[in-house]
C-alpha cells in the first residue's frame, strides 16, 4: 500500500527566474468519501492549494473560532501538536477509546480537514518563533535536553518525556493524515542544550557537536518510524542494546555481591581464588550472543510521514541532513528547521536564515512538499516562497488577533482595495495593520476594511467602533471578529501569491509590497495602554469575586442560614457574622444584647 498523500505541481507555474511553484496537496481518504456528515452536510476531505497554510491550533482548536466559523475559512488543513493534546494517562488509556478506528480526527471533529500532527509546538522548541511570545521573554520556555531515548514535551499537566515506543502507540491510535517524525530539535541559544562549553572560543565547536548529535538521533528515529509504518520491527536494535545493558548490570551486581560475601567471611587470598574463578566462568556464560525475537507490529501505511531537515547554521551539516533525509524515499514531505539557527530578529540573522533554507532545499527532491515553521510575517513568506517553500501555518493572524490588531496589507497589482479606502480613519496603524485598542476608533462607524468579504466586515456588519467597545469590555466576540478577519486576509494574501507565480510577476509584486508596507515591527512585551487598564480592572474584579465566594463558603460552613435577612445584608456589607446574629433562637433569648451589639457595630 502506497502513501495516501498526493502533491501535484502545476507545470505552468514553473519559471526559470524563481524556485516558486504552485500546486495542490491532497490526501486520499476513502472513509470521508463514504458519506460522513460534517457541519450538517456530506463532506469530503479538503485540499490545500500551495503555496498555502495549515491552520495554527492550540489544543486541537483554532483559537477564538467555533468549528462552524473555522470551516468558513478557506484553509484545507490544520496543524496540531501532541504536547498540547496528550493526556497524562495516554497512551495507556487508549484501551478506553471506542475502537481502533476512532481516530484523532473523530475526537476533534476534523474529519474534513487534512490533519498534520507534530510532537512539539515550535513556539516551545524555538521560543523566538512563537506567535504568542515576544523577543524579550523568548528565553523563558526551556523544558530540558532530549536524550537518545526520548524528547521532552511541555503538556498542560507539566513536562513529560515521550519515548519512541509511546510515540508509535500514539500514532497508531490517533492516525492523523500526516505525522511528523519525532526529531531532536533544540534552540541554538539555549546553553543547557550545549554541554561542556567553557569559553566563548569553544562554544561554536560545542554547538556543532550538538547539531551533529541532533541529526544522528533524528535520522535513527526516522528509520525506526519508517520500518514500524510498514509493520516491521523497528525497535529490535534498541531492545538488543537494552539487553546488553541488562547483562552488564547483572555482572556488576554479582561482583558486588561476591565481594561483599568474601569480605564478611574474612577469607584469605587462597580461599578467594576459587570463587573468583567460578565468577569468571559465570561471566563467560553471560557473554553468549544476544538474541532478541522480532515483534510483528500493525502497519499504518494510511498515515503519511514528514521529516525534519536540520543542520543549524552549519552549511556542511545542513547538506548532510538534507541528503540523508531525502535518501529515505518513503518520506512524503519535509519540515524545514529554521529555529535552531538563531533568533532571526535582525536583518543579518534573517538573511542567514534564508541562505540556510536555500542550501537545504537544493538537496531535497523537488517533487515533494516542503513546510517551514516560524516564518510568519508577509514579507518573510514572500522570500520563502521564492526559494521553493510550499507550506506555512497561520501563526501570524493569531499573533495580530492577540494584540488587538486587524490586517490591512494586500499583495498584487492593486490588491482588492485602494490605499485611500484602506487607510480611511486608520488610527494607530503602521500601514499594514491597525490597532483597534486605540481610542481614536471609538467613533469610527466603518468596517475594518471596506470591501473585505470576511464575517466581521461583510455588509458592514461590525464597525471599528463596535470592536473597540468589545475590546474595552473584554468581550470574547472582539477576538472572534478579529481572528475571522485576519485569517480571511491571510488567505487572500496567499491567493494573490499563487496568481503572481502563475503570471510570472512574483518578484515584481514582492518589491512593490516591501516598498509600500516595509518590514514587520519587532514584537515586544509592551501592551497598549488601554489594554493594560482593562486587564488590571478585570483582575481587580476577579479578586473581589474570589473574596466574596470565600465569604459564602465561610457562612455555609458556620451553619448559618443564608435566608436570614440580617445575614444576607451583613454578607453584602462584608461584615463578620456571629452565630448569635444568624440564629433566631439567640435573638429571642437576648434581644437587648443583640440590639446593643448592632448599634455598636454601626
């Protein structure tokens, strides 16, 4: 059985002056075509037009959007991460799932989308590439160094190791359309991952050794995963190594036990020789060839496999990783590792990043899709597309939404809108987006972007003034409308890219885009002043509610009836309530004291 993934490149999109191309990514899935009902109607698996995107998700859902609104977007796939989904009792608890046919797509209700599943969220692996982490606090998310046996995941319940055995068990149950092979990715600037460095002169050598180790581990795991995918035993060599280690431990333990016995008995040198000879004979018996029986496993050829291409900032290692990974012909696609190069913040670092991406792409098969994590901003997308990258994620729209910003940028000859329409009433804008936290939008009764067809803007449904009000009121609808708009504009942006590639005008319009919109500002920790005030007020309100709830618990615990009018009034006034105040019997027996007590309290 061959892989269900199909990647079709449009020959008419190939031009001599650019490596950019258009294509279509689809997954052959017979189950979805048998009449599965998604969103109230019979559906089939979507396709992804390339260059295109997988929707960015957190814990299996697109942030801020309901499933119905998410399906109104024109994306064909979604990217999910094991470390956000894996429960503490998994994979052991998979026995409680309805059946082996109950997959992750059923669990998340995403049967109509191409589901790509990776082990780690790149925002944790490479904090500098996080759509939610600024450059100032990027170094805070470090979860430990990987080993030959496992990678570390940052799950909702804390950090946990994921072994290759558990990874394979998860894949067999989840059955995503595309799984990314387990890889030893690391952050280049994280010195906890680069051991033995004593001086700045030694650090480059230590980094290169760490990169080499990372590539070797990743290729070893990839080979094992590809064997297991075919139903073969990919773990047999690991079991041999474990058996050898077990025998060595037994030898050491026997020697310790024998030495302890001899010491206790106080035997002489001659008396100790015979046991030692016996021990040597016993050791020689444990040196027999290690035999481990092969285990037949269940194949999962219905899942396509993408592999990480690594190498950091070392050209020779990037070439080695690309060559050796592409030699595994069973691999269906490639993930470009850009996070281990640098923070990619300055222009020089970005130039180096694209240079190393180009080096890797040169040695990868052209007929297979390539995806890049961590490339978000529109101008960076354009550069990566020109190099031949096919797939990205929607982290950028999510980042804008979290900051209360709405997209204004466009790509192409005229875009869908004129600059005058786009910028009318644009307060707090840098020409590519506007910040709806700004007070200047409170009286702008126009849509975010005139002529936009998204849910928020279409037919002038929601104005800038209304969204500004929703943000200040801390209503969820604000981020729903912003996410809907930003995702829609991102899809329009990629539509225009594909049209430019087909017409051979990508380079021309890229220059015009950079001239008109400039470079994406570096994201920092700074928030809009209005947002700070709203969040502070919300925190203060929550503290009051927590105090009030604690008071209710105290009253209930004392056995006092909340139906008593005096108790209710005192609770509202946050005055301590005594048992005598809440008891009718006490009031009848001691009316004068109770009255004096109330007067004194008032």
